C-alpha cells in the first residue's frame, strides 16, 4: 500500500471524499493496436464512495486509528487488499482526455 496517494489525499472518483487507503497494483491491458501495456492501477478506499466498508465505518465512529485497535485495522486492511482489483481503464475518459489535450485544454 502507498503512504502518499497520487491524488494528494482527495478521492479521484468523487473529488471530495477523504482517501483512507490506496493500494497500487501492477496490471496489464491490451490497447487498441493490440499491444500489451503494463501499468500500475490504484485502488482507493474513500470515506464518501465506500460508505458500507468496515474501515469507513470504523473511522466514522472513532475518527482516528486507535493503538488498541491496530490488530482489527490490520485485518480489515488485509481483507480489503485481498479483494481489491485493479481498475479497468475507461476508454471514454481516455478519449476525452486525449481530445482535451488536442484542443490545448490540458
Ligand atoms: Zn470518493
């Protein structure tokens, strides 16, 4: 897991929620020309986007991690990391970003 989210601590999905954890996973995909592309995908745990997650519930109740709950938090983080999947690239977002770049908007 990363200590410093690439987005600077704000969730890239909702752009308002606090990131509680970031997991960086290597993954590959095939681009439009059929070439294999290797990358790193981030999986985020956000206080706003993931309201049903036990880690989010923990921080909603306690605010901060408490030393006496270290084992519980470690188990919850391991469980989250074990089930996290790298994000699938959204072609619409990629095309919109490429279009914005061509127009000089980036
Ligand atoms: Zn979010």
